[in-house]
């Protein structure tokens, strides 16, 4: 997989507003937020798309959601509610080909988005 902006953030080659990090997961504020709280939760392992998740990644993917729930609580949006989204490939709206979970909240999230 070629380098992405997210792999550069992981390696600290470019800055980001990082709000969580452990050995396997990194979370940072989106630079183009679509809600008052918009955080990207990413695995440090390079996984390009949802289609590239393998059975051995199950625990890691679950950890992305656990981290998202923790951040939602810390950001004060857990009780009122929030949205978690993975985009996959071009038609799904994926722009960076490094798996990332969008955590969005702090306002009413309409469906379809808009």
C-alpha cells in the first residue's frame, strides 16, 4: 500500500490534533469537520478499505469502536448520540485509502446526510 496522509500522521511527518493513541489505534480531529465533534479513529496497521479487512483484524476493528465510544463519552456526546461511519471506495465517499472510522456528533445527524 502506498503512503497516505494518515500513515504520515502516524509517523508524525505531518501534524494532526491527536486526541487518543495507543499501540494499535490513533484518533484525531478531522480537518474538514461535518459536525461539532468529528474525529477519525484509525488503525495504525495499514488497511486500505473495508474490503481489505481480514479475519485476523476482527479484534482491531472492534477496538476502533471501543475507542470511538470512549471518545464520545469524553466529548460529551455519548448520551445525546453520535454517528460512526466507514466509507468504502470511491462511490462510498472514501478519499483516503487507509481505513478510518468517522465519529460525528454534537448536532442532530439527519439521514440521508446533509
